C-alpha cells in the first residue's frame, strides 16, 4: 500500500500543469476525427471522442447531445412495471405525437384534429385527458364531436387575424406538451448486469425532474456541467467535467491518469464558475500581459496593456520563458542562501590564498 502511495507523490516544483497538458494532448492527437459517428461503440451519444473533449474544454453552454441517467428509488430498481410507469411520467409527449390527422381552416380561424387511438395507448393517454389539456389554452374555443376536436382561435396578439399569425398559433398548439415533463425528450429503459433498471433521457433538465416521486435524487446524472452547477453547485460540476473527460478518453481505448483530467477540471472551476481553456476563459483571465499575448491575439493584448498602463508581475511560467528569465518550476523553485558569518569566512580564506 505504501508503494502505491509513493507512486502518486509529486515532487516540489514539478510542472504538473505541463505534464497534464502533454498527457492529454498527445493521446488526443490519436483520436481520429471520424469519431463524430463511431460505429460499434455502445453509447447513447454520437458526439464522442475529440469533438466531445473540445465541447468540454471550450465550456459550451449546453452539449449538442444532452443526456441524463435517472434511477428509480432503491425499492423499485428491479421492478420493470414501476420503471415503465416512471418513464411515462417523465417523457414529454406533444400533441403532434398522438395525431392521426389535422386540418386547418383559415377562413374560420380553426383547426380540426383527430387523435390516433394506438398512439394514445402507447403513451397511456385518453382522448378525454388530451381534451382537458387543450381546454386550458387561452384565446381558443374547444369542442369535441364524433372524436374530432375543433380548436377555434378567438384571440391573437395582433388586431387582425392574418394567415401567418394563425399558422404560427396552429404550429405552437401542435407542439404543445400534453403530458410528461417539459424539456424531457426521448426516454429509454436500460438495464445493468445485476438486473437493475434505469432510465436514459435525452435532456439536461435536472431541476424539472428532481422533485418527481419515485426517483432516487442521489443518483441523477447529467452530462451537462452547467446544468449540474445550477442545481448541485460548482464541486459537482467539477466532478462532472472530470468524469466526462475520463470516460471520453477511455472510450477511445486511451489510458490517461485521472490526475491529469482532474487538473483540467480543477483549473476550469477554480474561480467558482466554469471557464473554458482559452482566450475567453482561463488564459484570458490571467494577470500577466505576456501570458495572455503568448496564447492568441498578441497585438491586441499589447496595445490594451499600453493604453491602460498595465504592469506584468512576471510570476508565471509563460511570461518568464518569453523574456528569458528563470521559471519558478523544477530547479527554478530552489533558492540558495548563505549565512553572513560563513560568507566572511569564505572571503577571508580567498584573500589569504591571494
């Protein structure tokens, strides 16, 4: 056990940032760009590999393909019926998903819709429930005759009911949610090796599902660090970045120590929010003018520094390399000193020799 601990020790002054960058960057060049659509890899995502790493380190506000893993409460882990019931409770169903046909009448400002019985059964809905949901709409009159629901627009934003305005309103009605949680897209059921069931949703709406009965709130996982930060805080967001980086790298058959990925996650979340690794994030927030100019937009940074009278403390690595000064890393950390008494003795000995 002590030998394993020794392997994880870091020597004073070791350039951990540079080592982390090299350890991730070098294998990253081996990730083929065709990883946009990997074949033969079991995943709910198509944005994997290098594109996913870029998405993470650039701190994109929302991933192209958000994903949540939702676990039922512990007593229902192996009860398939309960998980199916939970799926129906979460999955957003829009009116267009249960339509058989719809007809628009712009002369009467009305739309007639017919619901498909099979689709209603798939989502455990009834015609009455859909009618009840439509009745809550404002600015419309609803009627139901012979299983044909008629929606007549009585009020629009504009004074005149133009065809364009009516068309937009009809589209919005067809896209309205009639059941489930808004923003929760397709939900599928998956199973672990021990027979436990869980849900996978194409969404990043943690706040919308966290209070739903039957969900294990301690096991909700989302691949969007910003949504995790909004709900659980910056430490949870840091762990999400670390896990996503590590999983993405390992999925491509590359081994990188988790300490290097952790260094990236720590740097991105050090200031209490998520910053990208780039000129608009971590690099752009450095105090050193030389460090900012060394990355991108060199002339711009020098001009701004002159205009605003900035000074450079020369306390980092990049700026000291630029001006040829010893960097504060490795042997550069060491400072030699000598006592005055010893210096006098040395001086005396050297004078005698002369």
